[in-house]
């Protein structure tokens, strides 16, 4: 089960980098629409650009929750379980920041900062998981 946990953590890190790329795609897609069409973006254009990021984000958070379940089953040691728990909490916070950030821009500003924390923590988790003594 530890092997599954280890590989799932690595897959989650790849998914996080894909998610970051999808955020860049959304930003530049919308920026291109403003440049091409005028000074506004329709709701449909916004969703066309950011839809993949939004949808895939839920899968990434679900992947972090699955990783927590795998950690509880695989029992890789208290430090790794606590790191995985922290990752799951940051994932839930990420969703909340996105939801509330659409209404309050100051909250939304925390969304990319939390994303950096998620990527860093996942990288640390993968490093420790792959370098753990068996």
C-alpha cells in the first residue's frame, strides 16, 4: 500500500503542475479576448478560458483527499501522515478561497499564494516519500 501512496503522491504533484498551467492558459485566453474584442469579456468567454482550471482543480483536491486516505491505510509514519493531512486541509482552503474570492478580491488574492504552498508541500511530501527508508 505504501507503493500506491508513493505513486499517488507523485501523480498528484504532476496534476498540480498541470493545474498551474491551466491557470496560465485561463489568464492568457481571457487577456487575448479583451485584446481582440474590446474592453470587456463575456461570461461565456471567461468560462471558456477558466473552465478547465476550475474543473480540474476539484479533481486535484479530490486527489489530495484520496492521498490522505491512502496515508491512513499505508501508515508511512506520523510525519508523512501529518504532511498529507496538511495538504488535504490546504486543498479544501483552496476551494474556499476560490469560492469567496469571486466575491471579495482580497480573498481571491490568497488563492495563488495558497497554490504555491500546496505545490511546495506536495513537492516536499513526494521527496520524503520517495526517499523514505523502507
